[in-house]
C-alpha cells in the first residue's frame, strides 16, 4: 500500500470517527434505600423509574435496587452515599439531616401547602431559584411530600394540645420537632425503623408521621390510638443521583432518565403516598381494637392557631417569604 493510499485511508478513518454519533453503551445504575422492598417507595417511585428507563432504552439502561440498607444501613447517611458514589441513586428524608435543607423543608411546615396545591409542585416551582444549592454534588430525580401527618399513639387519646403535655413524641426532623415542642410535648428524633421498638417499650408515647407508615413499619401492632385532622405538616422525600455519574451518561441515556424523573416522578411519589395512607386508614378504622379520633373543626382550631403562629415565626426568622411565594406560584 503506497503512502498516498495510507494517508487517504487514515483521513477517512479520522473523519468517520469525528462524524459518527456516540453510541450509548449499556449502563447499570445502582439505587439504594434503607427500607424493605414492600415499602410504598418501591411501587410509587422505584419501579416506575426502573421499568421506564429499561423499556425506553431497550435494556441498555437499567437500575439495580439495593433495598433495606444493603449498601449501608444508616438512614441518615443516604444523601452522603449518593455524593460519595457508594450508590448512584439514593432515596431519603430531608428531615434526617434537617440543617442541610432549611429552605426545602419549608414545604413541611404545617399549613404551608395551600388547598389545591401539591407539595411536589411547590418544590419544583422554587427549585432552580431557591433550593438547588441545598443539593450539592447531586441531581435530584424526584422531590415530593408525604400525606398529612397524624398522631399515632399507644394507650393515649389526643383531642387537644393539652393532651400532649409532658409526652415524648417521635418526629422525623426539625420542623415537626418545633411543632411538637410548641404543642407542649418533647420531640424525639429517630429514624423510622426505630419507631416500632420505641413505642412498644415506652421510650416514646407516640409518633407524628403519615398514616402510610402504619403499614410500612407495622405500627398497628404497637399503637392503638390515632388522631386525624390536626395540622401537623408533611414529610419531604428526595431521590437524588450522583451528579458526576449523571454527567458521564450518554446524551441518549440522559434524555431517557430525564423523561422518567423530575416533576413527573415526583407526582407518582406523592400520589403513591396519599393512596397508601388512604388504604392504611381504611384498615385501621376497620379494626375494632383501634381508637380513631377524627377531630372536629372546633377541636382543630387550637391546633391550627399554634401551627399557624409557628409557621409564621419560622418563615420570618428565615426571612423566607419570597421562597414560600415562589413555591406556591402557579406553573
């Protein structure tokens, strides 16, 4: 082969390599969480995401799930695991590391979500301008809130704020902790997986969380009194991905992942939690051993006064009215 021919072939090969579109290589992403596969997060968020990306990529982009703390048992370290790349994607609660998410957790405040507005919309409405800085090193794939929290008690009825005086109440983070304290009780922050034993042994007297947790953590085995209707706020959840891992994906795989995440996946999460709570409360009400207290409007009023005063104080202390306004702005 003469030199001219070799040179021509070389130029053709170079041109081909430059002009050829990048081919997406098969990728498997790891997704870690700390709860059992039967938890509502699986059907509401994990499965829709995993099935969606696999179908649209023809099996070239898959997600392998590591439940129940297989990649690290500590629920409070979930965000760090994503940043460090222990898992590509992690699910967790903002309240477990409340100091990292003060602006995002505005959505947890009692009465912060107006009627007809969703928590996930509030979070995404304000994300780019106000909240993105609270998620360093990661790309949020979904942000949503739980159903409204209720009182889950053992051998105690809660009908008025005075009924909480002197009690130890488990909370998920700083916002419900501040509310419980304002109501006269002592907040005890602990991961959800510890609630069962704490309530069973008397370490705590009750719990403030969403009704879906009754089923997810078998709390009906140790609780017997449930108070519904007090404005106790919501719980913020996140599903985040290591930013560098996302950046390293092909454009094709990024587009597929983007299609199945964001506001749409967040909606699935929020609706899934609400549906689970409704099913759970139906079961709780059907059990004659349970005492379900549905507060009247008159009974709700003193709880609401305390909750409203607390929310207004927290917003003022944070100088965060602009953030709240951005959250509730119409799309």
